[in-house]
């Protein structure tokens, strides 16, 4: 790639008019006016930025879903070259999908796959762990099957959650997901849960309004842990604003959606109950301010923040473009652009199973750009 403005994400320095030489899928050299074999394919990067491929750290690709092939392309159109898929529902099928994609047999983002949700409740989308022994067994089964993460969910009891975390540490497989309602934020951080999604554990609903539930020192304690926080802030904004959903339907990316899906989403915006409309209009902005304050406090305390969306299985969250909206929103609330970009590149890569071969542009790394 010739004459590009290279954002390496190793630091905030931008390399002007630089070349990046790629060989066998790896970055071989970065420099100015690099000499190459005449047969080398050259891409003119003049006037363009080159940066690491974006990583959506909370998304869903579901085999059999009528939109799955469309979603794979939507991710790539927005520069999302890797995703952390947060639901191993359909088990072996999800692992097959991950493997054929990662072997370059299917044109789609690289997938890092979480296990099926583990919960103490029975349910269509859960694996039930009613006892500590159940929890340990499910961790071992997920590890042996080849999943990259264990995903915990809302209803786990403290003894089962502890057993899952303990067994996962023994099996050297990260635990990600929700903070169960029976577990405090402090316990989740102390357990070394690898990531916490959606700011669960930091806030709670008080009637129709969100309020802070984390202890006053949460911004100090979180950076001291090994836990990454994936706020999915744009999803929260959609849920707390009627106007935002309308903007999605007017977004240029929505023009690529099948008319049937567009019509379904339009009906959702028109068929909200009177109670929901009143709640959003009255308390939506104030509730979002609480969530925004949590994210800013975590940023200012240098917590490990990563960017994700929950795209792929929820209305209005268009894969790929929703991550761009997430990044815009993080910038808008006051997080510097370099930090925002790190949440979807270098910092995100550190929250993936080691060794990390993506997330920065440097010699020896995979040319995931």
C-alpha cells in the first residue's frame, strides 16, 4: 500500500505518506518509498487513511438467520474485519461457521466465539447450570468443543458463578458476559471476569429511571482489575430515545436493507406502547446521562474500555454501521478520538484470546487492515 496516512495504533503518532509492505498475509515492512519487486500488487493509498481493521467486541452472527449473509457483508463494508460473537447458540454450527470463515473459505469478518449462555434458569437460549457441578461441567465441555470464551448470564447463583469462574481459570478460558443479579460488581471484578457487557452491574432501574448502583469508588476499582468494559452505549441510546430509532431508518446503511426488514423496523417505532413512549420522553435523556457519566468516569480513570454494539440480533442495530455510530457517540460524549479508536483496535485486541496478532499496524502482525 503506497503513500497512505498510516494510523498504527501503537501510539497516537500518524505516519504521513508511508508504504506498508504485505507478504503472505503479514506486515513485512513499514517505511517511505519502499523498494518492491515489479510484480508486486500495489494499492494507491494517496489521500487515504490506513488503520487496523475494526473489531466489534459484542455482536451476533446466527446460522440460519435470514439476514446472516447480508450482515457479514455489512460488517466488512464498514471496515469491521473481526467480531466477538457473544452467543454460541447452535453450538457446533457456530464453531463450523467460525472455522470456515477463519480459514478464508467464506468472505466475512474473523470470528472469536463465546459459548452458549450459561444461566441457572432453563430457557431456549441458555445452557442450565443449577449446581456448581453443572457449571464446571459446562465450562469443560465448552473448552473441549473449542469455544474461545465462556459467557455467563443474569440468573446465575453465587455458588454456581464462582464454580464457573474457578473452572474457567483452571481451563485457561476467559469468562465474559453479564454480571449476574446475585453478584456484586466488586465480586465480578475480583473474580477476574474478562469483560462485562452493557455496563451491567454499574446501574439499575429505579422505576422508569436509570440510577447508579455501583459503589462510589467504582472508577478507581475497575482499572485495578483485569476486566474490560464493553458499554454498548449506542444500543442504550437507541433504547432511551425515540428520535434515534428514526435516524437509523433514515441512515444511508438502511438503504441496503431488504424492504421487508425495513418495514418491520418501521412498525416497531410506530407500535410502541403509550407507557414506553412516556417513559422515554420523560426520563430517557436523564437516564442516558447516568450511563454517559459512567463511561466518562471509567475513561478518565483509565479503565479498559472496548467497543461493541450487540448488532445482529436486535432491531435498528445494523452490523458494521452501528459500530461506526458507537464510535461517533463515544467521541461526542468527550472521549478523545485516539482512545475511541483504540477501543475498537488495539485495546479490543488485548481483550481477545492471546496471542493477539491484530489491532495494530506493525511489522510481523497479521495484515488485518
